[in-house]
C-alpha cells in the first residue's frame, strides 16, 4: 500500500523526504578512501584508517543514544548531520594526510550520533501497529537515494573536482538538517 494507506503520518512522510535529501549528499565511503589516498594516506594504512573510523563510531554510539534519550532525537540528528557537513567540507579543503585521519575520526562521531537515532525517530513518529511498514519505507528511501548519490558525487568530482563534490554533499546535509528542524518542530 501507499504511504497514506499504510497509516503513516504526513510528518513521517516529510521525514522520509528530508532523509532522501541527506542521503543524496552521502556518497559511498569508498570515495572518502580515495580522497584520503589523494591526500597522501598510503594504501597500506587504509585498513587502519577504516578501523579507526569504526572504533570512534562504536565508542560514540552508546553515548549518542543516551543523549538522544535525554535530549530527544531531533537535536542529535541535526547535530550529527551538521558534523557530517563539516567533515565533508573538510575533505574538500584538506591538503595533508593528517587531515584525512582527523576527518575520518570526526566522520565516526557523525555515525555514532546519528545511525541508531535516525531509526529511533522512525519509531517515535509512527504508531506501533505500522512500525514494520515504516522501517521498510525508511530503508527503501535510503536505498533509492543512495543509488544516484555516488553517481552524482563522482560526476561532480570528475567535472569540477573534489572540493566542489564535497561541498555539494555538505550543502545537502545542511539543507536536510534545516528540513528536519522544520518537519519535526512542535506544532
């Protein structure tokens, strides 16, 4: 059934729209590895760089979830998406290998702040009897947006360079953060 017939609220549908915009600016992480390589991170250290990202992500996830329970989902997701925007701007402007290491650590912080919290917001926005359908729509939305996201990013990178591609991703994240603030505001 369609979104309306599935009993999903207009507010939830608006959240999906905002999530779609954010995901359009969220290219494959393989392009971050490529950028790190351009900045001078040796291929032999790529696995360590990737592991560091996941250590930071794991370390930030529980505190992120606890903050979300205390402060609400909205500020954590908006804050996380703004961290993402700063990280992407940083990747666009970076000139040294050490900056890639710092940016990967900050990228792990973004994940820890948002990954579980985005899903928790789904549960908050819909009644229990349609949560399964809502999570299906959540994952479908991300999947549909992820398909063109990397193609768009790669095309921009090839045409105008990494700084413009990363700035575009950052801009979409800021737009989505503003959209989330709007659609989740108290009536």
